C-alpha cells in the first residue's frame, strides 16, 4: 500500500476572475514545484473557461501538510476569491492534522483499494 496522497478538486471560476485565476495558478505552480514532496500538480480548464480541475499528488501526509501550510499562508485568500470549490475527492490516508485542513474544503476521502502505479 502506498503512502501517497492525491486529490482532484473540481471548481468553478468566479465570474470575471479568469485572468486573476491564471496569474495565481502560475504563482502556485512555481511555489509547489519547489516542494520536495510534491509529485504532481496539474491544472485543467474547460473550453469555456468556467470550470477548473486541479490534480495534486504528494509523497505522504507530511509532504501534503507542508504544502497546505504554504497554501494557507500565501494563496488561500486569493484562491477562494477566484474559485468556488464544487467537488473535492482525496485519495489515500492523510494524517489527522491534514484532514482537519482538508475538511474545511469539504473533502470526501477514498481509501486505497488496489491497483498499481508506475
């Protein structure tokens, strides 16, 4: 069983905030790319620019928590001004401290059942 934690956050782009959202995304990608436990960080946007999905993968709960601390201190306020979270699925077993933060975003948790990754 893997200690990896990942998620898919589906959200709406707030009206008139697409340019701000893209600028914020660039900053967040830059910051997250420097985090040693961040294994994947991908943003996707619908053709009409109204829906955004964010897929993230972290080595373990400690790496996830380190990311959440940076997110909270540097990006959370602007993030919520640009996006309205709609669905948040978390995969794996985050620790209680990480869960307490993720719960604030309405996370639904899915534990590992089987499979593989390369």
